[in-house]
């Protein structure tokens, strides 16, 4: 008999949800960054071992929405609770439990979810601080509490044990070799976006999105990617391009290197920038961009 289930990973922006998904799956299936609100869609990371299959759902950070995009993302996250077998709720050990965390806790209680609470980033926090976080969170009376470091990969085994022991008997939903269900074009656009996030500051990361215009697998194996970075205002265009085109060239070249190592073929990346005025606030644009 096999055991399987759907496990959304939820929490405020920047607490390390995507890092945790990658650590558990054992390979990079989603992008991460030091900027809050990096993840913008639900991506499945699949982990199969022994007679167990865990379908992790990386989700956007829950926050007070300021744009139409923010509203959509929050709804998307709460939508994953419907089919959840176990929910992993992530806190950052270095940050006090705040109103944002309490709101999420309430929603999880209302949904009647089975919840494993993770205190992440313990590598950055003193034992006293970690104990404070666990004490604050114990009021919620969740099903299990696991301190860990997603970045260093410490504490993952206890988390897997807590998740697995709460999964129902069931079939495998994916081939045991599969690690994500993300379409190739989405993975590629995300990797390109990640390279911009690494290089941009302040509000700009929120205003940027990447769309793939064309993907071509040539007969000689080369993968040709044509992509556009969309920004919201004319003034942002110059920043994304950088002095003498340096920033966009660097981002494109970093993306190319990573894509070459993922796909094991030569990759060409043709990258342009386009202004799509206030796309984050336009329901119509969000539809078109697939949010
Ligand atoms: N020191 C330390 N840093 C971590 C750990 N886990 C994640 N981080 C860092 O925290 C930042 C945010 O990580 P992400 O995984 O992108 O966070 P997220 O919760 O997915 O963020 P959103 O997608 O914006 O909601 C990155 O700079 C990570 O490297 C950890 O265990 N220890
Ligand atoms: Mg994320």
C-alpha cells in the first residue's frame, strides 16, 4: 500500500517557502530571492521515496494586497487549502510573530487543516530566539512543530516524518521520477526573472515580469529563448537595461548559464525590455499574462 498527499507550504513573504520546497525535493524546482513576494504562482515539487509520494505546493507569500495581482495571489494560496492533506506553515525564526502570521493561523484553523508549523532559518537565530518563536506559535495548538534550516538542509528529516505520518493511503499521482509539473516555458521565464531579482533593488522587482515569446529546440540540440522583461513605467526601462546595457546583459548571461546546466544543451537567450503600463493593477493584463 502506498501513501500520498498534497501539502501546500504557506506563510508570509520571504520566510523561505521556496527554499524549503527545493531542499525537500533535492533540486531546484522553484526560484528564490532575498526580495519579498518572489513566488507568483503555485508550483508542485514532487518527492517520492519508499512507498510515499508527497506533492508539495510552493505558494506565493501571503500579504496585505496592494494590487490586483496581490489579491489574485492570496486567493490562489487559500484555494490550495481545499485539497490539502497536510499544510506546512512557515515562520521565520528571526522575526517576531506578527499580525500577518496570526491572520494566516486563523485561516488555517477555520479551514480545519492539519498543520505542521515550521520555524525556518534556525541557522540565523540563537536557541533563545528559536524557543521564543516556538512558544509564540504554540498558542495555535497545531499538530506538530519543527525548527529547521531550509538553506543548510538541517531538520528536513523530522519534517518529512511529521508530514508522512499524517498522509492517507493513496496512489502515486506522478511518475516517481517526476520532480515538478511546471511547464518548461514557465521554468525558463522564472529563471530569467530570478536573475533580474538578484540585480534589482527596492520596488522594481515587483514591477517586473518575464514573458517567453518563443522557445525553439534546434536540431543540433541548441535551445533558443526569446523573452521580454515587462516593466510598468518608462523610467524603469533604463534601470533594467542598466548602464550601457550591462544589467540586462548580465542577467541574460546568468540565465543562459543556469539553463545550460539544467537542460544540458547550448542555450541562446534573446532578451528585451518593454513597458506595459501598470500591468500589476490591470485585471485584463493579468489575464493575458496568465495570473
Ligand atoms: N539564513 C537562512 N536564510 C534562508 C533560509 N531559508 C531561506 N532563506 C533565505 O530567505 C530568502 C527568501 O527565501 P525564499 O525561499 O525565496 O522565500 P519565500 O518564502 O519563498 O518568499 P516569497 O516567494 O516571496 O513568498 C532568500 O534569500 C533565502 O536564501 C534558511 O534556512 N536560513
Ligand atoms: Mg517563494
